[in-house]
């Protein structure tokens, strides 16, 4: 089942249940998918799964950043709403890998690329970002790579 169909089904269910917070998160996902689908390069075609994952990750990151800003501004009620929406959106992402699993993969990439210093960070990050797309946060990958290369 494609993400778009799943979102539409969950959207209908949230409407029936009158769950306004969940509805807002699902509408945001649907809006982002529609924008991507009607973009110049896709023009109504099916959106590849890798693009859907990046889109969802971007939505989650936006919510987390907004929540942090609201907390800093003394608006915890708005921060909680953003965090709730982020948790709803995360349910549509693939299962995230543990730190140990990510570290093992990054160690293998470092060995395969022959990286030895921070100068090789770009090679490691490029390869790791492709291999771990949707399964791990780039911030996590970067911190592990920095630890291994420094």
C-alpha cells in the first residue's frame, strides 16, 4: 500500500474519530505529498519511496525544531502540540536503527572507503547517507563518523 493511500485512509479515520491533533499532522503530510506530486519534475507521477521518506523526515524535523523554539519562548502548550504531530508523522517512517547498528555500518563504510581523517568526512557521509536513508538521522550518522575519524 502506498503512503498516499495509507495517509488518506488514516485521514478519514481521524475525521470519524474527531481527532483534531492527528488530523492536523495527517493533513500536513498529505499537503507535502501533493506539493511533491504536482512539482515540475514529477508532474502527477508516483512519488518514489526514497522521496517520501525524505519528505516525512523533513516534516518531523520541522516539528521538532518548532517545538524547541516554542519551549525556548515559554510556550510549552504549543511545543507539546508540535511534538505530538512529530510522533504521528514518525509512525509512517521506517523503523529507526539503534546507535550500535548505525555505528557498525559507519565503521564498515570508513574501512571500505579507507577514510582516516576528518578530510574524508564527505566520502563517509555521502555513502552513509545513501545506505542509511530513512533508517537513521543524519545528525546521528555525522556524530558517529566524527568520533571515528578524529
